[in-house]
């Protein structure tokens, strides 16, 4: 049996999949449909002082014909009346008492924070998420990422929220910083019970090359938006892992950024997240995507002998190291399975033009040959190969003992000769 239940900073959920604070969590009916579909929890779209949104709001990034590889929005916090949101939160909580509702908040003065917090908790919020990440519109008004980019502001406002809250407080961190760790530590100093990350990345998604206006276009103008979707997952994974391995941090993490399937969720959990939040994939495919996520996660846990999410959290963190700690004498070379090769020669072009010139075409054969003496094991051929399992990177026993750059510079350990040097 596998137990998918989670505990993130005291917020208990039947499974680790939460709706992120975004358009899919904008109303009671949406969140209720999500819970019916199998989502574990939901972070309600950010509440605050009433605003007016614009039209258009969303932009998509297409890569090699794949739509939705990246996504951007210039939508702000909820433009629905606060009373209506609070009424729907209360109604949804009554209907789904086991599914946590975390209410995202954004405002300015301590008085505003106190009032919003009290009203959200009265409506049934199981937790709060402080939106310190929005990279457009609100930051120009001194909120969102304007707070998230300043550790002192982060700490101060977090302390206000914690002071006035009777439920767990998560701080949603902005990725628009050079190093996430100081900002996570600022949230901890403010008393946060956990963090969620990442929020969207400041960006321009595209340009209308006929009208000469960036996308999405609002009349004759546009603005920078928040970039999200599958393309941001590597950035999100790095920032989650950076906090998870920071020994002085130690807070629970809700991971966000490019979660499109169960594999993505597993990666976030192994790097330290106890829950994952999803937005873009729901916007592109609907609430039903959670069914495959839940089933895939359960099967992964069964095949890897994990009985609970807790056993998985942070399992890969010890392997996340600095470059100077990597084994300089570890060596791999590429091997081509001739039975799977389709003769496309993509590996030849990539290796000759983009790597180390060690894969060569063979006249009269569809299968290229690899000069293993020159192969540096860079993986590029495996990445470009369209035939699954055709190219493998195989470890070579080169007779050299393991040593890192740090060990080499300190102790003078032997490093194997560079390829291509004769």
C-alpha cells in the first residue's frame, strides 16, 4: 500500500497535488470541480484590494511546433469582490472538509494584512500563502516581487502575517533574484512555517512582428509578464533544491514550476518538496490531468518501495553538490545500438558541429561509428537521437582513482589525460 497523504508546514492533504494560486483557482466552482477530479488541495487566487485586469492577458511560447512549452500572463490578483471570494471559500470548505484551502494574500499595510488574514481564516482557510512573487503590475505598486526581492521587507511582512494568523503561513518566493537562499532565510526569520516556490519569471513571451508590439497585446501596448509552464521547471528545481540542502533553512517546501505530469512531481519531491502546485498544465488540459498524476505517482512509489511521501522528500538532495566536488576521473563514452539506429545522422551533425568530432558516418552503412578514444561523454548525441534507447552513455574503467577538483588542488591527486591531447 502507498500513502499519498502529505503534511506541509502543518497543512494536511490527501495527496501532494495542489492547484497553484492562479486562474484555475479563481472561484468556488472551479476549486470544487478540482477536488471532485482528485486534487489534494488548492491555493486560492490571490486576494487583496480590488483591481481591474486587462485584455488580452495570456501568451504562449511554441518550440518546434509544441504549443505551451512556455506560458506567460499579465493578469494580476483576483478582480472578483472580496466578499464573494470569502463566501465561496467557506462554501467550498464545507463541501470538501478534507481538502486544504490555502488562501493567497497580497496587500500593503499591517492593518490590511491583519484584516485579510482574519477574514480568510474565518472563511475556513487551512493556511495562508503570502504572494511575494508577482513580477508585473503589483510590484510596480510596491507589492509582489517588490517585497520578495528585498529580504528585510520579506522578513517584516512575514512577521506581521505570522503575528496575526492562527493557521500555517507559507511565503511564496520570487525567482527574480540571483540567489534564492537569502530570501528563504528571510522568510524563516519572519516566522514562516514554510515556503512555496517558484513564482513566475519576469519575461516578454513574444513580439508581434507585423504590429511591432510585444505579446500579449493590449491595444497598441504590452508589458512584461510572468513566465511559467514546462520551460521553467529546471529553474524551479534548482531553487527548491538550493533551499532544501541549506542546513540553516529546514522549512517545508511546496514546489511550483512546470509540473506537467507525475514524473515532474517526483523530481520536485526528491529535491525537497512535500507538495507540488500546478497551474499551466491545468490551463492547457483541464483538471482531469490529476488522475494520471496520482496513478503515476502511486506506481512509482510501488516500484521503488516507497510507502509514504515522507520517505521520498529530499531523497536526491545529498547528490546535489558543487562542481568542485564532482569526480574528475569518472568517464563515460557513447555506444550506439545498431539494431535501434534509424540512420538519421543527427548524432553525426551534432557531434561534428556542436561537440567533440568523435562520431563519424560510415560509407554504405546507416550506423555511424564512434571514436571512443576521442569521446568525452558529453551526452549531446544521446540528447539529439530520436530513437529511444539507441545511444547509451557507458562508464569506462580508465584505471584512475576518483578525485574532485577540490581534492586535486589540495592533495595533488592524479587526473586522467584530456581527450584529444597527444
